[in-house]
C-alpha cells in the first residue's frame, strides 16, 4: 500500500545544484572540499548559479560586477529598512532580509529588466553586422519613441562605473555580441540624438555582460542581491555598534494631513 | 528658529562606510571606480565590513571561508522556506530574504556563537604559551563538564572542510592566536578525552579565522549570510525554472492530531 | 538658508491615517481611547483601512470575511515557510513575516485579482438591469473563451463557505451591485454551460463584498493577510510548544538529479 | 521496505489546530462554515490561538485589546520599514512582512515580556490576599532596585488607554488574579514611591488580561502582531495610493563621518 502511495506521489523536492550525502557535499558535481582549496568565491558563485566553471575572463568579470554594486551609502530604502528592523530589537539576519526585501522593480531591478529586454531584442536576430543592427535599432526606437533599457544617467554623460567595467572586460579579453551591441547602441544614440544624454549605464553594462556569460535573465536580481548583501551587513553592524534602538521619525520629519478630530457617537 | 531645531535634533542617519555624493561613491575612503579595476570581491567585502584592505593571506582566507559555506543542498530549512515563498507567487528577492530569515540560532548561527565564545575566553589571558593554555582550558572544561563551542562533528572524526581551510591557511602563511589555540584545544580533547569525537568543526575554524583577522563577533552571521546567499539564489532560480507554483504538503506528509469534530452551539 | 532647504525639500513623511501627539492618538479623526470602549476590532479595521465607520451590516460582513479565512491547516506553503523560519532558531515575529511573505499571486492573491477584475468589468457599465448584464457578459466570456475570475471550485459544485457568506449578507441586509452581479453570473454559467462546475467561490464572494463596501482593489490582499495572521500565529506557537528545532527535509523526501561527480582540475 | 522507512521516519508535520480534508475545514474541532455564521473575528482568534471558545467577557476583552494597538501613526520603525520596502517596487504582502519584522524586543515586545514576568512572579505564590502580596512585592522590588515590568509611562501619570481597558473589563465582569495584582502593584508604587510616576501601562494591562485568559506568554507578540497588522496595511495602501517610488533619504538627513578619501595603491 505504501508503495502505491509512493508511486502516486513522487518525491516532491529535487535539485540539480548540490548533492549532500551525510555532509559529503558535491556542488554541480565538484567536491566542495576541493573547491575550498582551489576556487575563488566569484568562481564558486558562477558555478553554483550556472552549473559550470567560469573562464579566467569570466571570473574577472564576476569580481568586477560584484564590486561595482557592493554599497551605495546610507540613503537607499534598503539600508533604511534594514536599520529600522534592527532598531526594533531584531536579529542580524532578519535585518539583512529586510534590506533584500526592498530590492524591487525600482531598487536593484534594472539588471534583470535590461537583461530580459536585451535577450528578447537580439533573439533570432542576425548579429553578423552588429554596428548596422545597432544603427537600425536606434533609428526604430527613436522613430517609435520607445525607451531603450540600460541607457541614461542622471548626472554623468559617461557613467564612470561602466567605463571601468568595460576596461576590465577589454583587459581580460571578455566580450560577446550583447556587450558589443549595447556599446554600439550607446554610440548610435550619441550620433542620432546628440542632444540627449544616454550613455550605457552600469545596470545596462552588467546586463550585457551576464548575457554574454550565458546567464538567464531570471538571475538578474541575483547579481544585485549577492553584490549588495555585504554592504547591508556592514550597515547593520554599524547600526548595532553605535546607534540606539528604536528609530522613530523625528517630530519635524512627518505630518498628519487627515481629517480633523471628530466625536465617536457609537 | 530653524537652526535651533537643527541643534536640538541632529541629523539622525550617519555612516562611516560609504560616501555617495551624487553618484560619486567612496567606500571606506576608496573610490569605487578604482575598486572595480583592482579589487577582488572578497577583498571588497573585507574592506566594507572592516574598514581596511586585507593582506594577501587574509584575502585568500576570505575566499576559502565563503566557498566552504556556499551551499549544502536542498534539505535545510532556509532552502525550503525560500522555495515555498517563491512558490506562492512571490518575487526573487523576497524569496532570498525568506531563506536568510531562516538563519537563526540553529542554522548558520554557530560562527557567531563560536567567535563570541572564543574572544571572551581569550580576553585578558596570557597567550605566550598557547599549548599550555589549551591544556589547562580543556582540563577545566572537562572537569566542569562545560561545552566547548566549535568542536564536534556528527559523522567525521576529522572535519574534511576544516582540514582544507587549515591547508589554505598554512599555504598562505595565515594564522594567529585564535586559530592556534583552537587547534591546540582540539588536540588536547583527543589526548584528554580520546573516547569522544571532538574535532575542530568548520564553524569553529571559521570563527577562529575571523577572530584572527580582527573581526567583531557581531559579524559572525554576516559571513554565513554572504557565503550562502548565492546558494539560495541558485535554488530559487531552479524553483522558478522547473517547478510548479504552490508547494502544498502532500496528504501523506502531515496529520491532524487535535480534538475531534464538535458542534458549535453559539 | 535653512528655510530655502525646507522649501525645496518638504516633509517627506505624511499620513492621513493616524495623528499621534505625544501618545494622544486619533485614528481617522476618532480618539483611540473612545474606540477601545465602543468599537469592535472588525469595525476598527474597517475604519483604519477606509477612513469611515462601517454600518452594522458592513461590520457583520467584516467579521464573516475574516473568520472565513482564519486558517486552512498545516499544508499551505505559508505555514511551512513560517515554521521552517522558526525552526532555524528565529523570532516569533520574523516567522509570522515569513508566512505573510508567502502570500503571493498563487496564495491568497485571488481576492485582489477578483476585485480588480470585477471593478474594471463593471466600470462605466449600466447596472440598472443586472440579470441581463450578467447574461450578456457570460455569453461574451464563453464565446471568447475568456476566464471569469472568482468562479470555480476544485471539489464542490457549491462552495460551502460562499453559501455561508451569502447567508450572513442576506440576514444583515447587505449587498450591492457587485455581489448581485457575481451571483447572477454564477447562475448564468450554470444555465449556459451546465456541464462545467463554476460556482461562485469564496475569493470571488469576498471580492464582490469588499467592492460593495467601497474598498479599493489594492486592499484585496490586506483582507487575506489580516484574516490569516492569527492562524499563522497559532501555527508558530504550536511549533514553539512541541517541535524540535531545525526542520531539515528527510532523506526520502528529496533527490539529487544533477550531474555526476567530476574532478576539479584547477 | 517502504514500511520500515515509515516506521523510522514518522510523518514530520502534525497539527492540532485545523483539520482540512479536501477543503472541508474544522478549526479546533468546529466546522469553519458554522464559524462564519456565528462567531465574531476576535472570538475566532481566541479559538484558533487557545483551542476553546471565549466567554462573552473574554470576547469583549479581545476586541478591546486589539483596538487599543491598531495603529500609532507613521513614526514607528515598523511603518518606515514597510513603506520603504513598498517604495522599492515590492508587493503588498512583502511590505506588511517588513513591518512585522520590525516588531522586536524594543517595538511591540513589551506584552510578551510583561506576561512572562508576571506569570513567573506569581507562579506558586499564595494569591489569597493579593493586596498584601502586592504590598510586599513592591517593597522588595524597591529595596532591591529591581525593575517591575508593565509600569511607567513617558508622559502621563495615568495611562489613558489602560483606563479604558480596565473600564471595559469592569463593565464586562472580567478580571482574575493577574489583573488584580497588577492594579494593586501600581497602587502600591503610588503609595510607597509617590515621587515616581509608575502607572500601569497599556502593555502591562494587556499582559495581565491575557494571563487571566489563560494564554501562554509565548503568545504575547501574537496579540501585538494581530492588532497592528491592519494599521500596517492601511499605511502601505496609503503609500501605494499617493507616494512616489524609492524613498531615498534626503541630502540633509544623513551625513558621512568616516575616513577621508584615500588612494588605492593595489
């Protein structure tokens, strides 16, 4: 009878990531002990996410991507949420979680969005002549007034972090059609629409790089989350080390603009 | 008047981690752009958490620590919680957060506990003769039947991941009093209590290493969280890629053992 | 100068819900102390969400809605996530949060979806003859093979919880065009498509009721969250009271189906 | 063989709260359908948490407790965390969860702490003469300079919300030894230490009431969480309805006080 049940209801949890037999761990087929001796953390991240080891150039890009997003200061909502949760008298891990919960469509979501956009745009396209493809694509986007994801910077006409990522890529000999296309598109916007400031931004650059490394766009947020988690940890540690509990808004930071006092007749 | 308010209520948010002036980012004083070109991710993590750059040996240890904890398979509660949250129809980042919320006293908490224990144990102690200190400490712990944190393994008499971490440390020329002491303590347990299996475990080894690197024990959980986040991301991506929504427990996996049906007279 | 800053940057936090002046609290204009003496919790929930007090009939419907969703047993992913987080050695509130994080598009999201669907469907429509409108709507939906949200039940041909909610509504004299329309639509599906089982389900009924009470569809999830939170609390308390920490999947509950062991040449 | 496995590994999930057989739901033995028709939400909460139906007086107290904590304005960290998470572009339920994650030792934790303290204090004590027991207890606490949990208010010499809760209790004929004792203790502090302002506060009053209702102190946080969740929902709905995404700290709200810019030599 028990077997019948088993036939009807197959094992519900399956994974192709890690085999753990009584503490003997293999990740994507490789012995974790061997990995400790010989892999860098970014190479191990590449392996766990993608299933294969990175090339040297890919490993360098993983490092550069993660460093580029490691922290952006105290102002973003993720840091505020993380510190507020900690200040209520909560655990370190729960506070990190609150920070990560803040990473949505408007906060760290641009890599995923740009990667999806780029993959769909190039899917099935002839990429033998990328400059020409970029030229035509930009012409179409300008004519149809559609937004091209991954371009534009609030202040700079050249995004300095993008420049560095591209430098690392050039030095490492890294780069495929997605990155090439994005750079050509940025060039074309400068030619066809010089009055507008639309440099390749850091999210667009990272998106193109992870597409060239063969990652699924569904992993776009993973890159931001992995990169920024150390920054969140540093902020929570700082909150723990030198701030008092219970971060209430100050009197002069909030107002009530609802209905006036009224009487409850019930 | 406005100044008076400012005097009474100082700026409530301050940080010594990162300066971000309109996108021009300095982390612990260093230009983020320069970091992209020249720092590895583990070195940047060291910097953001500690405020200074790691030595080469420290950078190698950071890599080895993070790799050693990157994933442990599908069975732990963190992976289950993360996949269940995703399966309800929720976002990637919220699912990662649920996994991290699972890392408590019984899950990934041992590094923090061991580091705190070790720092407090050695504080103010004369460490000029560590073997003797270890010999006396173990004698006391055995006599008083107190538990020594960071030792013991469910299966192995030597923890294989610990061995690799120690190998990396030896090759890199890394190691200070905390790691030396822990290794001597493990040796003493083998001598003084040979019938018991109390090898230095991976949490104890990592704890000793981060104490030697000068980290606060309050950052103990940060090491586990940073290390395991890529593993959680891989599991959520796998859930997204090949499982159906809504992970309900199967009929044969749960029972009701409460009161029998009864009538509501109200 | 300070004033200039103030002009440029207005107070960033504003609320029309609650005024709290040094602990003297008014909610939607009413003194919280008076509310304690005279309002039921569901009436207070109505007030805080909507800004006005409920009628007697509305108060009865609030009670019935919340009771109908208070718990559904141990099987849903939210309970599993909440218990797993607790089992890792985490706090009560963090575990409740993990449960609520599981309520997504596929888990407790149907009220929101149905309410949005229903409001958009009836917007601008002439509702003077609801039976006729329902008849035409169902005809169109069947012809165009579109799915009508809020109908259908896996097992029952009549959803028993819906029946009770409708009974409560009838006894209380509650009901407007949305609920009437939904009931007529369900009737029409029975007439026009008798071979299919599409009774008004509990999510569709609640959606219609909250639309009749004038709530924004954006509050659809709030009704489920408020209703189910006590159930989550009961489960976490049960976990705390009688289970051991660390809910790892059993050996026979999971499999590894990834690549075979391989050698790391690096 | 399969049976052997089953013997070794019993069903891992069990519950005495709710029986759900293909959608036929019984909560603590009672048919959920019947509950919809006849129970108020607070009575159903009492049932799901405690296992039995409340008396009329207990039901009134449940209402009063929940109303007393339903919201406290925009200033507390829970509201800030919830709104920040939403502002990053995240879901309603994830934002509610962030608010609940903020409820820690310093935010909504006082009910649990007071209930635990009170139960332990009275355990095994002779309560036949409560005024005398209170008199002696206060004398001891003052002599030993120990803090008595549940007393004290930042502003008021009488906590107005406590007064209302006591009024509701008196009108309903509710009250046992815990509430009586707490009131006597407050009276004694006024007599023995008149210069200090130590009225029974709302957390202490709720703690005493739930102890009198026979609840486990481990459910102390549940009362605050259930009560405040509607308030959090109202705040997130307000954020959704009238605020722009991405709540970044304003320039004048934060400062950097870390090391000066320095050069990366690596």
